[in-house]
């Protein structure tokens, strides 16, 4: 069944404009369903096709509960809203001319935004993230000048720490949403000792914190 679906999709794609089915678009359509399990391959193709023709890009997902739509698409980068509460970003990183890595950010709003960064090869096999980046933690947002007692108070006040990730050109931006957990004046005592965002430069497939 899967093989016949692949053949159907690829035949249809052969008649479609080349620019739209290349790079990240091709990888999006071919993903094995673990990441985009609510969007069938034929639906993914339809999304790409409609986007390329500047037509309606919202399509009901496979769960029949919400719409999926493409937000941004070019050869190397794609951002898609798989539902009203989740976005997925795909960015191609080139270790060499023959070695491409797919960096994937999944962001869920519950309602506070929290993200997960995962790396895959072009066959959609998961790679060891530690080979590309030292993942940001809450400590990255705390300035060294924060007194130890205030740091302890802050950490004790946070039940969970949510970090939103997003690609901005050739950088990765990590943003901590700690202030969302405090009411009114409560956050002011901690704010002078925190940075709002941490930025990583992306070169080839490596992420270096600024």
C-alpha cells in the first residue's frame, strides 16, 4: 500500500513545477510519518502544490480535528502549522556537498510555547543532537551576577521551564518564557538577572552560541 502511494505521489510530482518539489519540499513529502503522522503523503504533496500555485494552503489534517497550513517555504527552509497549537520548522544544513542534515524544530503552545530540536539525515533517520549543538537550558538565561539566593528562589518558583526555539535566517534563537509563570510584580525581582533570548550562529551543521 505504501509503495503504491509513493508511486502515485511521484508520478503526480513529475508533472509539477521543479522548484516546488526540490530541497526541503521533497524531504517534507517523503518523511516516513513519524514526524508528520497527522498529514498523509498525498496531503503533503497537495499542500506543496497549492503553495506553489498561490492557492488555498489550509487543509484539514488526517485527524479531522484541525487545519494544516504552510507558513513559509523556500528551497532550504519550511515552516508549517500542523494544527492551531503546533508548528514545525525544517531547515537544511549542509555538512558537505554530499552530506545534508535536516534540523527540525517542533513547537507546541499549551498555551506557553515549548520546543524540541531534532536532527535527521535525508533518509529521515534520527541523528545524535549532541554532535551539532549543546542544547540550551535555563542556566543559559541566568546572568552570572544573579545572587545565589535569588537563583534558588527562582528555580524553586518554576514548576517547569519552557524554552521556545525558532530559526531566524542563519541563526537559532532560544527564548525562555519564565516570565509567563509569574504574576504582576513578582517577576521584577528576577528580571535584571535574566536574558530574554540566546542566539546561536549556524555554520554548515554546527551551532555556536554568540
